[in-house]
């Protein structure tokens, strides 16, 4: 029995020893496999990290390139905008200068037109003054005037009396000793070819009174003169003449005398 127990114990010890050895061997194998796996995983992680890092660095480099290219385009665009702005500002400045020069030139021309004193060139001021003076002379000419007859102008032999001025025929009246004489009975008009008259011939009692020194007076409106045609002004009507040239007329047409006013008249 003791032998069996010893044999069993020996077998158990051997089995324990074999199991321990196997366990140790398995642990060593597992440890070796784990160490190998850790090494492989670490290498893979390092490789992945390196690959990802390289990819990110490449992406960053690409982005930097795009940003640099975009910045270059933006700077070029900015430069183009500035150039265009400078051009516009320059054109605006040039236009403003041109407008200022034009305004100054226009002011000068207006002032010259209104107030110039250049000989032979009418100004508006001169034309207005001339017009007013002509109007004044015409009013005086149109106003009926009474003139005493100078007996020195009377030819008693012929009964011919020279008048002091030429009158509009329809306005003429003749007085002897304050009484109105009648045309055809007391006097006749001595008409010229143009129907004007500078003399009258006294008749009958009127001649007798004149021969005896009667007081005589002539009365009427100055003769207007002859008109050159439709729309023209009679020669004895004062008018303003202009040196302005009509740009639509032929060369040399439309030129006046450059005078401030025309000749007034009607008197002899």
C-alpha cells in the first residue's frame, strides 16, 4: 500500500512538474507572441502616424499654395482696381478742369458780349443805350412841331415860301396871323418827284398878307423818309445798327457799321 502511495505521489509530482513546465512554456510563448504583437502594432501605428503626418503636411503645403495663388490674384485685382480708380479720378479731374475753363471762358464771352468796349464790336449795353437814344430821337421826331416862318425864306415876287423842314404831308398845317390856311385856296404844295415838299406857293389873300409882313407859322410831324422796301425802316427813323454777323448768312453779310445808333433826322 505504501508502495502504491509512493508511486501515486511520484506520478502526481511528475504531473505537477510537467503541468508547471507546460504552463511556463505557454506563458513564455504567449508573452513572446504578445511582445511580437505589441512590436508589430507599434510599428503599424508609427507607420500610420507617419503616413497621416505626411498627408497632412502635403495638404497643408497644397493649401498654402492655393492661398498664395489666391493672394497673388487678389493683389493683382487690387492693383487693377487701384489703377482703374486712379484713371477715373484723373479723368474726373481733367473734366473738372475743362468745365472750369469752359465756365471761365463763357463768363468772359458773356461779359464781352454785354459790356465789351472793343471798337467796331457792339455790346449788349451799347445796343440798349443806342436803342433808348434812338427811341428818344424818334419820339421827338414824331411829336408835331410848330415853327415860326422866317420872312427871309419868302420870295414875295413868286409867292414862294421855303419851309424850315420837310413834313409828313398828312400832318402839315399852315397858319397866317394865327388863322389856319386852306390848301388849294391859300397855298399849294410844291411836290417833288418823291411826293415830298420843301416849298409852298401862297395864293390870293394869303400872299397879300405875307407880302405885308403877316406872321406865319408851319406845323407838322417830320417826314419819315423813304423806305427801302417791305420790312425796312424809313431813312429818317433813328435806329440801332449792329456789327453782329449772321452765322447763317454768306461771308461778309450781316455786317453793320458798328455804331451805337443810326442817324436821327428829318430836319433840313
